C-alpha cells in the first residue's frame, strides 16, 4: 500500500514562494499520473495541478497558470509543486494525490485520484 507524505507548507507573505514535496513510500509512482489539490476553509477540494505518467503533459487550474509548476522525480518517487507569486487566495491545505492510471492529459476530478496524502498547510498573508 502506497503512502504519500507532503511537506514544505508554511506561512509566507504575498508575492513569496514555496516548494511543496510529496514523497511516496511502499510503491513506485512511475506508472501513475499525479496531482495536487487544495482546500480552503469552508470550501471543497479543488484541482491545482497535474502531471501525467510521461512527465511531459501537465495541466493547471487557470488561477495558478504561470505561477505554479508541477514536476516529478520518479527515481525518488517524489512529486513537487513550485509555487511563486503567491496570493492570499492560495491559502489552504494542499494535498498530493495519485491517479488511478497514467492519465494524459491529467484529470481534474477528485474521483480520478485514489491515494491521498494527509495535506500540508499553506498560508499566504497580505
């Protein structure tokens, strides 16, 4: 059974940057698409970024286009989310998730992901 562990969250001022990491244990992630989702207080979980099994096809929600970048290192079974030009509306708990297959392009729906991490908190102050 694979486990996903996120790290890298924290408190940052608007305009700042953070790098989130998602490390897998128990099984390789190489065969699967991966995604990052976030959940703001009182809101549902939303897709942020996804990367296909082939690492070339990536997709982002419109609000983070040009500011966030998802990447993966299959040798280390780790997925990253580089977040720049952070805004207060980026605040929330960020979750890493493994898709049910290699999906290309990456899917945006929660139900397409079958393994989830525990989340890491990101807070952006204005």
